[in-house]
C-alpha cells in the first residue's frame, strides 16, 4: 500500500466511451494510456446529455432494459499515478462520478472504471459542440467500433461555439 503523498503503484483499467476514446486526446491527459482494444458495455445506452463546463452536452451512459443495447468504447490500461489527473479533468464529484462496470471485449469480460454523469448535471435538451463530437467520432473510427454505431455517432446533431 502506498504511503500518503506517494503515487499508487500499478495500473488500472478504464472504459472510455466519449471523447477519451481518441488515443491522442486521452494520452494528452494520461500519457501512459495503452489501448487494449474495443469493448462494449451491455445494458447501457449512449447519451449526450451531461452538462459540460462550457454549457454543451457531453457523453454519458444511461442504464436501459432494451434488449441488445450496448455502449461501445475503448478499454485502456493506465498508470495508477495518473488517475487523480484524469479524475480532475473529468470533474469527478462535480460533473461525473466513477463507476465500476463489466465490459465485454472480443475475448473476455473485464472490470473497469468509467464515468457516469451526476443526476443534477443531466439535461436532455443539450447538444454537443462540433469539436467534442469530432473527438468522439475520431476515437470510434480509430478503434474500429461497429459501422452502425459509428454512423449513429455521426448523426448526432451539434451546436457550434458561436451559437
């Protein structure tokens, strides 16, 4: 166990489903991030309703009972010493809460950390900014998410910074 003030040893698994799917974006936040490939989170739907600091919609996961629905994303291994930094960027405790989820890769089921919007930060009327959606789309394409899923992301209406 690490002493107070010292970084935690080891790594952890992180399931990215929004803009952090983009390796370039995530490595800018957590340089140690290594993609372990695409993964899906069954029983959840992707939403763009999390209120961002800029007033626009950010990605969120929402539980659903609809059969066959899943959120696709990327499973990353990240150095534990970088966890606090990612938590700060994601607004842990302010905009998002951490959740442990079970994701399905091409070969196994793994437990990973992800972020879910806090209930008081959800507004169904929000739309993502164009640049944010571009990061999500870039990550989805980069990691070979299913074509139908990528098309659904591409179809999400956006707003532009000047609106």
